[in-house]
């Protein structure tokens, strides 16, 4: 009852940017060495070979990692739990917390507003965010209707320029908030990067995929 | 490349979200695949029923079908002044037939069906709002042999249409709830446990299950290719009430392995999503490299919690996903008949299995005409010649 030999293409989706630097040591531990072009910041390539002939790496935005893996275009991936909370794809398994890319998702508002603000009186808030679903759920859970303005970056500008009073965004050190005269008023969730796995791939290529999960698990131990 | 139709035509061509036209050769291919699946069901003693597209809402959405309410289009029947629903799943309709008009038919009752369903919303993986279902229900027997028969039938029907890399994932969706009840988990804890298991999230599971984390982690770990995973599951020290569910799973796995040793079977005892109304061994059908599920099925009771209900099991295949697991339509032998070809000659060719296409004009270059009309052959004085 075993599935056939495991040399079908295996695609690993990794997020661009900051998280990628933290993923590199893990890749090294699990024995995946990307081609040289992967580390060339000027490269326009999106798909990379590795030392393993059947393993390819794609480099996409964190939100798109979840989409590629959910649709089975990639089999494994690394993405933040913020993305998983926002989309909640039933086709994604999240077997491992990689313990990297740690930050939090929080509500922030201008410092002077927070001095006089009483959140218990809110019935409606207008919020600029990259995470409309998380935001709506967070406020709905306490009986407040959230009107979300979807932005893809530079959330911190919105309150200053009068787009809205509040934002929901990732916060790691809080320096960006401070520089923009904002203060964190509510913590929504702690965020870290997860190993994500396509459900159909997990079922039909179980031994192979479970093998990678085990190797990443060991890698976390070694790296920590 | 762009060949934009005039505005008026474009307006006519645009279909509502999730609905589409199937064109040649795909429409014919789909019909043939559905026909071959039904034939395989028929050869195994399953007889076809054909419920209507629309029913009264109370009947369509009663019992366990109530969960389909938010996926069902409603229309008012101007004749009876009652609300009707367009079916979004055929299984409850077939169960209804078994409990009403066929209540006196001898058991075990084996029924098959094929038809289109319509849903209010597509899912993230299947954007289509209309798609085909082909399936069977086996009503009456409450034993592992019935579960095994159904699973083996799904596998043999899929192989009869040429599906490759089929893999059947078995679960008993009653197992985890039974364990949770035995441990008296609170509703909140259970909800968090379910969410963690649904995503196979070991970290969240450890947090949600608290002192019972190692028990649930070992159940989670007992998934994978069947014989080995069943052994791991058997070794888990779990509350007695859950042992019956585990035994059912082991029995079915044993029967399938004996009947079809080459079939790829995995188990996943924490798989519960979409099996909320299943009461025993259930399964999902995957194919290597194919997005989404080819079908799913499992044990339930007709009439849901109603004590007059009967034990039953069955499965539904989704035609759109099944087609993705198959090679495309194979080319047919299609021959162009020049204008004036004798009718009897054409009839003789059709009797030999040719598809005939009659030319409707005198063409100077018949070979070119044959190609233009997607014919593989042209009828010449010496019979069909390839073009």
C-alpha cells in the first residue's frame, strides 16, 4: 500500500524579505542548498534550483506563499501566522512553529487620541490595515463594527493624514509606531512563522512530506 | 491574438460567477466519464435513481441536510405558493428516496445517481457554483463489509475511467469527539482542540489539550500509509469509549488490504471537517498531483438523528475534480464524407465505429476541408484515408 517513488517535483515557497534571512539557517540544517542566484539581490528570477534535483524554491510575497501552497502549486512553504489567521485556508496544514519572524499584531492609534479615548464606548471604528478579516473578527468579538480600509503598506501614515484614526498592523519593536506618533493600544495575537503543507500533498506523498516536517523539526532544535 | 467580440455579443456571452459552458470535446468527454462511472456502479449491483433538480425546502433541507441551507438557492413556487430549494448536494435526496418511496424495497438497497448541483458560493479551491456529482448509497447493512464494498467500488470506478495515482484517506470522525467526551473537555477547549487538529498544528494542539496533549499528539501521529498507521493507532492508550471506533477503522483497513493489496490507503484519525454528520468509517479520495478532493463518503444514518432512520454508507465523486485526474479526451476517428456520399456507405462506416461528418459544399481541396472541420480522415474511393 505504499505510494510510488518520491522523485516527483517538490516546490518549497519562501517569503521575500526579512523572514528569508531567518529561514536560511533552517534550510541549511534540512540539507537544501539553493543555487547561487538565490542570494543575488539583483536577480530577477522567481524560481530556483537546489542541490536536490527534484526540489525547487519559489520566492514570493508572504501572503502568496499561503495561496501557492493552498492551491497545491507549491507543496511546502514558510509564512507568518498573520497570513494564516487572515485567510484560514482549509487546505493548509501548519504542523510546525518555526519560532522565527516573531512579532505581534496589534491595534494602534495616535498618542494624543489615546489619552482621551475610551474603547468601551466604541460602536464603530474605521481602521486602516492589511488584515481586514482579522480586524473585523477582533472587533466583532467585542461587539464593535470595524470598517476596514485595505492598505498594502505604510499603515502608519493613515492616522497622520486623516484617513482614519486607528490601524491594525504587525509590530515588532514599536519604533516605527513611535516615529509616527502612534501608540499600541490592543494586542491581538503573537505572530511567528510556520511551516505550511498542502493537504493533498500530505495525504498522497505522506512519507516524503512527513520526512521534511521531521527534518525541519530537528532543524529548529539545532538552531535553537 | 486578441479577438474581442462586439459589445453586444460580449454582454450575451458573460455568465454569472461560477457558471460555465462546456464545449467540444470537453462536454462529450465529461458525459463519457460519467457514463463509465455509472456503468461500473451498475456492474456492482447499484441501480440508478434520478431525483428532481428542485424540491420543497422542508424536505430538501431536513435532518442532516440542514447544514446545506446557506448553500441552497431558494425559489418561490408560484403554483403551490411554497418555498422550493435547488439541490446543492444529491446525497440527502437519495437518502430521502430510500426512506420514503423505497422504504419497502428489500435491504441492502444499492442506489446510484449522477447529476448537477448548484451552490450559492464556490469554495476557495472550487470556484464553480455548478458542478456534477456521481455516487452511490448502500442502505441497510451496518458492518465493515459494507464500508469496504463502498471504498473498493470508488477505487475500481475511478480506475475504470483511467484515473492514476488514486489514494484513499480513511478516518473515523467519531473517534476524537468520543475521546474528548470521555475526558470531559469544555466546549471552548474542544473547539480549540478541533481547530488545532484541523490544521495539524502541534504547537496549538499542545496548548489546547493541556494535560491530555500527549494523547492527542499520538492520535495525530497515527496517520499515514494504512497498515503501519493502524498499528500506531492501536498502540495508543485511549479511553474505552473510543476503542469501538478505532476497531471499525482497523476492520475496514484489513478488508480493503485483503481485496485490493495494490490500492494506496492512508488513515488520518483526526480528519473531521465535512464529516459532521458521519457516524462511522469515512473517507476522502485524492489523486497524486491533483488539487482538491476527487470525492468523499462515509457511514451515516438516513434521517439523521431520527430513530426511524437506517444505517447507510456511500460516496460522491465530483466530476470536475475527477476530470482533472484523467488524461484528456482521446482523439476519435472522424471522417469527412464528400458531398453526395451514399447514405448506406456512411451508415456502414458508422457501424464500424467511425464518426462521420458530411460535407455541405463541393470543395476543391477535400483534404484541407477535412482538416478545417477537425476530421482525422477523408473518405476516398479506397475508404477512409488519413489527412
